């Protein structure tokens, strides 16, 4: 049996939408499991030389979580990942790994399908991550609102959106470190400010992209996180001064900007990779292809 999962990169928070808003991007990791290949784990692409190959990687751990919950066992298999999402850059690499593992395990074990299979994958992935934003976009695609306690809301991004990722080559910022730096309390005025801006982000991303410059403003987390990565702050402030809509992508240090007529991302100097990617309408997809499967199972999962 051979299964291939494709999971998109995600940019969470989107300025004021801390831990609840996220956008899926057309930059996908692919993870293949093959029961006919020699047992083991291998990687190529981003992080290929630093990810574990002993089964302690996040994809394998997520697969085992599903198997343990279902009281099922796996046959030996080879896992191979093709990573296009940079690690520890605020682009949802850990959510992509968890979602891929959960989706692959469910497809391989042929577990009974609930009414909403994607909701089940999201629930497990959000539990694995500890926060729901990246997991929602990785599972459902598009633009998602996830608040916990209820299924995410998925919306279609405006067709003219032109996201631009600015990825530092040398800077990294683990999510745990970025979260520990945040204050435990915030002023009511800042909370109210973010509520208004988060509502504006929903309108801007789905109906009125010209509002993005104002909508992406935040008073809860971005200033603190930019303080951890001064090089990213310098680029962020430069873009803001040139009227380019921009925010930290997830926990950072990558930045997410949006190009529109009159708003073009300039070159920001050496040490930065600029990727122009489209929003991705679909989330995780699993393809099954094996002569041992019946025709009814030989289809996208």
C-alpha cells in the first residue's frame, strides 16, 4: 500500500487574529508511506538534515496517536517526506506534519468515517498543537476562523489576494519561545482594538482587500515578537512605511505581506527569501494508489 498526503503551509494570526485566524497557502509538504518499501524514515527539502529518522518525528508521532486511540497496529512501512515549508519560520510546519500524520493514519487503517472527517482530523491536530489556528487552515484550506469548542469556519479568500512571504534564511523563532514572551495580561483598550481589527481582517480578506493595511494592525503580540527578532522588525517597519500591508506570519520570524496595485513588496536585502504564493483553497489531501486496494478505495481520501 502506498499513500501520499499533501498539506499546505499556513499563516496564522494575520495581525490581530491571535490564535484564531489563519490562511492556507499554496506551498505544500508531501508525505508518503509505503508498506512495500524498507522500513525507515527519510526526508528531502527543508530540514532534511535535521529532522529525526528514528520515528520520533511529528508525522510518525501523530500516526501513532491515531493508532493508539483506535487500538490498531501498523505494519512496518517507510515514511518519506518532501518538505517545502521552512521549519520554525511561522509557516505552520508543525501543524502540517501533525495533520499529515493524522490523515495518513486514518486512511491507512480505514477507520470508520464520522459525519465530518475533516472535523475529526482538525480536533486531533489542534489537540496536538495546543492551539487551533494553523491546524484549521491546514485541514480545511482557504481562510479559517477557529475559536475552540466548535468547528472552524472556512471562508473563501478574495480572488485578487496576492500574498508574499518574506522568509529570513538565518533567523528562527520556536513557537514555544515566542509564546513565553507574551504578557499574561493586556489592557482593555488593546483587547478592544484587536477585536475591531480582527473583524476588519475578515472583511478585508474576503471582500475588501484595500482595507488590509489598517486591518492587519495589532496590539497584543506583534510588537513583543518583533522585539525578539530585530532584523525582522526592521523589514516590517520598512514595509509599513511604504504602505505595504504586512504582519508577522504565525509566531514569526517570517512576515506575510500583500501586494496590490500601488503596494509592491520591495527587495529587502540579502538573507531574505521572497516567495509569492497564492492562497490554497483546499487543505490536506490523501491519495491512495495500490494494486491491493479495491477500486472503490483507489481514490482521493
